[in-house]
């Protein structure tokens, strides 16, 4: 049985780690929030006192952290985890970070005889809980085959996007589309309601028509249209607006690096930054709906 060290037990990491336990993996866990560690320890995981403690004797290391600086801080430098790992350890970095940051950690891992994949996810907290996440993976195909059973315990769609950093490129492209869809849906919902339509009726018409998209299917931003959507729970839970702003910023960095034109992504970033200025960064990203209603 492989021993997995899981570092980062937030909204996504906690249910991902729980699914690894259910699949029978031996798990050592660490997070800065002790309550998250304690919760998994009650379910059979081994609690670690630090990240370096968690990786001792681990065959696989999984990290799920907020941003590039956290990932680089965890793995690189004099006290970085890469120096503590035995050669041949699989490093599965599931955070959404800058492609260049992922490549930097890849390079350092290779130099130490470690095998790494950047493997950001899509599917939200519901997908994390259900074990149906989509993994977008950058790195060697042979490394992916070694890690596939681990990914399969947490997700139902596993894509090899390409070489080092490719998983992160795929993720920022995906989230740019998601943000633009959410904004367009919120704008249209507000327009229809302002002109006398019932929100649930409008949502169903668009869902079944050429305007149909993922947000209309799974994540409607208008309160009350979908009972279990964050919009119907005060925009709580789900994927925080500040994280969407971060991902859109990463997409703009990638666009600048390649000289790509992304006007819709740039506008989406500005709207999400406006939400942050309004103090709504901790709410679900569907809270963008509130920009279009009085």
C-alpha cells in the first residue's frame, strides 16, 4: 500500500484526501488549520506536525495550496520539501499556479531524482467530494501512468495536457472560459429579470437553447434558481471570487508571455477585481451576479 502525504486541506484538499482514504491509501496529512487535520485523523489518516513530518517515508506527495508563492515556498529553498524526499518519490502538485512556477518546481524536482506532475483540477468542491474531478496534467506520460491509480481515487477524468507546466496552461484557459461564461450568464439573468421574466423560467429557456452553458447547467448565479448552488446559500462555499481573480491574473500573465490577445479574459479580471474591492472575495465566484443588480 502506498503512503501518501497530503499537504493543504482546504475546501478542495479535504474532500480529495478523504477520497484517498476511502480508496484504501495510507495517508499522512498536514494543514495550517489544525481542525482539518483532526477531522481526517478521526477518519483514519495519520496527523503530521509539519509538512516535513508529513513527507517522511511517503511514496507520493500531494499538495493543494492557494498560489504560486505557497507552492514555491513549500518545495524550494534551503528548507524546501524537495530536499527531504527520497529519490523516486512522486510529487503531484494539484494547486493552480503560474505555468512558469510549475516549471521551476519541475526542474528542481528532476535535479533531485524526483518525479513530478503539475495536476490542477476542475470540478469544484462538489466534484472533489464526489470523486469526479478533472485532472489536467503536465509532465512525463510515464510518470502519469505511475500516478494514475492515485488520480483515479479522486477524479473521473484524467488528461495528459503535455510536458511540464502544460497542466497549468490548460487550467488557466479553462477558468478564463468559466469566468466569462459566469459573467455573461449573470448579465443575461439580470437583464431578463429587469424586463419582467421569472428567473427560473429564463434560466431553463437559455439552458435548452443556444445560450446553454455549464453555469446554467450546474451553477446558476441567480439566488433561488438552483437549490444547491452557492447563489442560493448566500454565495457561500464553492470557489471563492478571490481565487477566480487569481486564476484570471495567471491567464493574463500567460497571454503576455505568448503575445496572445485575450480581451474577454482581461475584462473578466477587472470585474472580479472590482468584487474584491467590494469585500466579496471570500464569497463564491457566482457573486459576480451582484454587479448587475441594484
